[in-house]
C-alpha cells in the first residue's frame, strides 16, 4: 500500500514560536494532500486541501495566515503553525491522494503531536 | 450541509462475536465510501472501501452499501481484542468527509 510519512512525530514548542510539519508521499506522487487536526476523543477535522503548485484551500474557520501550507512538489507538503499558542496543541495528520491512481482513497501519515507550552 | 453520521458508541462485543458498525450520509451524490480504523494515539488506517450497492468482503470484514437508504455498514466477524479501536466512516465528495467514529471494544 501507499506510504505517507510525517516529520516530526511529536514536537513541544513554546508559545509564540512557529513549528513546521512535513508530510511526504514515499512511493507515489500525491497531487492532493490534506491536513487534518484531531483533538482528544474527537473526530478528524479537515483544515485544508492542497494541490501541488497551487494555493491551499482552507476550511471555514481555519486561519490561513496562521496555518501556512506549502505543496511545492508532488511528494512533499508542509504545514507551518505560526505563533503557536496552547490551544493549537493537537494531533496533526496529513493524508495524500495520488495522481493516476484508479481509486480515490487517501492514505494517512502517522501524525504529529504538537504540544505548545 | 453534507454530513456523515455514526453512532459514537462505545460498542462492546465479546471475543468471537460479530461487530456491526453503521454509518449514514446526507449527500445522495456520494460515490465512494471508506472504513478506517484508528487506534488510540495513532492515525487512521484504511480497512476497505466500497463503491457499489451490496456487500464487499475482505477477510473478516464485510462492508455493506445501500445507496437508496444512504447507509453503509461494516461487519467484523470473529471479533478479536486487537480489533478494539475507533472506526471511522468516510464519504468522498470532492474531499473526504469523516464521521465522528464509533468506538469498539472487544472483550476477551
């Protein structure tokens, strides 16, 4: 099956700093990548959808200036949480959908647990 | 608003029993349906997907789709304690929309 990696797997940062999370598709080219956030005991919440080479589409209520998404290549998307605050502490998960794949399923990365102190 | 609804559970079944997980969706135009399993603290992993009305079997798992009723279910036969997890139903219309998940506990 398709493999998606994320780095780092966990990060602790101080309030006011920025954190970058990388999402890579290792064995396929991902034309579309998705970023989700999940708070404890809650479901996945889609934050934004990014297509390679174009600007990300953000879901309602997600601040695009706070959560910067870059999808510069077919195998890499990054999410930067700028000026992080404790309420941004969450489990961030990316997923990817490949180009030229007959089926539309998405494959998830292992997630990044962010703790803002 | 397009929605995916699941019973949050928890659903508890004894080892060896059949676990039945249900999901309804609001958009009649949806074409693709997915079941993911998520262990605590981990990201979701795809179990199976279904596009056509009827049943689709894969090992101990059977997905059932009824587009007329806008209903999709997952049956787990011979449930094992290792099946204890949250099961997410997802529906594709443009992007993937997830239900809140049903927490399943399989008791030895």
